C-alpha cells in the first residue's frame, strides 16, 4: 500500500519587498544615528548638543528614508505598469505571436514543443496577461513594487533603529558615551543582521557579521572626523 507523505514547504520570497525595506531602514537608523552621535561626541561637544543632534538625525533620517523608498519603489512600479500596458496591447494586437513567444519560453526550460504550446494555450485562456507578466517579464504578486508599504516600513524601522543609540545618549555619562554607543550599536546591528537573515531563511551568523562590519567602519570614520575637527576647533 502506497503511503503519501505530505509536507509543507516554506518559501520566503513573498517577504522580499517589506523585508528589504525593514532591514535597510533599521540598519540605516542604527548606523547613521550612532555614527552621528559618535562624531559629535568625539568633537568634545556637550551632552545637550549630542542629544539634539541624535534627535534631529532620527527625525530627518526617518523622513529621508520614507521619501527615498517611496520615490525609488514608485519608479519601479511605474516601470512595471508601463511593461504591463505594453504587454496588454501586444496581447490584443498579436495574440498568436504572444502565444508562440510564451511557448518558446517554456521550451527553453525543457518542455517539449507540443506540450509548451498546450501549456501556453491553457494559461492564456485563463489569464493571458498574468502568464506573460510572470514568465516573460518576471512580475508576480510576490515581487511587485509597493511604494507605500516600502516607505512606511523604512521610516518606522529607521526610527526604531535610531532610538537605540538615542537611548544610550539619554542613559550613558558623557565621558563614556562614545564607547557605550559603539558597543551597544554594534550589538544591536549584530542582532538585527541575524534576525533579518533568519527571517529571510539565510545564515544568521553571516548576516550579523556583514552588517556589524560596515557599522563599525562607519562609526570609526565619523569618530575620526569628529576628533579631528574637535582638535582643530
């Protein structure tokens, strides 16, 4: 007697859009705000000035991330819409050519000519535009551009990320501010990198090391600039 073993496959490609925006926003929030704090504090500025700089960096950064993501993803959405409009017109004017074109795509993937034609006929009878969008243009529900979601996700996660070094400014003494912010921010970055990689199904350690390295490099650069200008002034 044959036993059927059913298993549930877990794919994470549908998370690409919001996950990319979330990781980018939180990562940028931590790195940019922590680097700003380290740079200003290294210039031997008072605690009040460091706090103002951190808050200003949080607000400006969140708005910048939202605007940048919205504009960038909107451009992608416009391109996708234009391609779909063009494909819709081609399906209306040259359905036979589009059917052969779709069948050709399946043949290149290893399907026999006759079967490829049958598959193309059935898919186009169901939803011709969706079939061509997915297999010819590479546009699907999982990867389609969503500007508002990307903008809101980036702004929110940037603010959350920036709040971490800001909290260190509020709690750490000025004399220890730079090392405390650096250590705490690197720890936050490592955690963020691991969570982001884990959510996407990748190696958490690799994600943590990658984001921590670039965060440390950014803070080292701003600390050097802050110390230089502080000495000159």
